[in-house]
């Protein structure tokens, strides 16, 4: 789960966009 956290911290905007409805 550390990898996922790092990704969110690196580019939260991208992560949110990917996990958007």
C-alpha cells in the first residue's frame, strides 16, 4: 500500500481523475 500512497503524493490530481465517476 506504500506504492499507492506515493503515487497519490506524487500526482494526486491524476489519481483523483482516474478514480472519478
